[in-house]
C-alpha cells in the first residue's frame, strides 16, 4: 500500500506539464481530387475514410459515368462516386491502379451513405469557420457544392469547403 507521504515531491522533483493550446475552429478533412485541387469536408459529416483495392469496387452497368460502382461496407452496399467528376474536374478518377488502393470518404446524412472516391487524403486540420470567405470564381458545375473557401498563405491558393449534404443528395449522380 502506498501512503500519501510517498507521493509528495520536492520542489525540484515536481513534474512539469506542457501547456496545451485549445484548438480554434472546427475539425476538417483535407484531401485532393485527381486534378490536384485540394478540398475540405467537415469531419462531423464523415462516417469513415477507407482504402479499397480497385478490384473490390464492383462496377455496375447502365449507371451514370460519375459512379464507379459499389462496395460492401460491413454488409451494407454503398455506392462510390468520382467526386472530382461530380465537381466538373476534367480528369476522371482512375481505378486502373497498379496495386494502389482507391481512397474513399464515406459521407452520411440521415442514414444515406455515399462513398466519394478521391485521389489522396491530405490531413485533418482545425479550420476557423469565421475565416471562411464566399468563393468568387467558381465553375458552374462546382458552385452548388461549395460552402466557401479559406485563403491559404501560400501563393494565394484557396481551400474550398464542400457541402457533403448537397453532394450526397445531388441529382447529378443519376444522370
């Protein structure tokens, strides 16, 4: 049994604790589509992030070219779509990858799940919603899915914030 007197420290022996700053903003996942453009999604709307071998994405006949096929997500059939193509990007997602997995972000809203195929995952970052600005120059194909953008310090680049509910419920998946 340990007594309280054994737990006392001298001034020189007191443990030091590192001061931790509270993060500012909200948690977001940053990622890239095939063209190299970087986007962000709020972490709160993401069900999970997956890596799938291309041969595990089951192509389906007679569906939109935006849809790559389906995956089995713990017994549930989930459609996987090319996010870059939905946003009007000229470069389609390639599923012909030599032993490279396809990165998929599974988003969910009211029980509906959709896998968004992307080129690669970036980082999870705290981003301040107060610094989000309205996007000024957006292609018409992208505008319905963008909530705004953060201006990054380097080379006037921007990070566009996507609206996962608009993406999930878009009629473009069916066309």
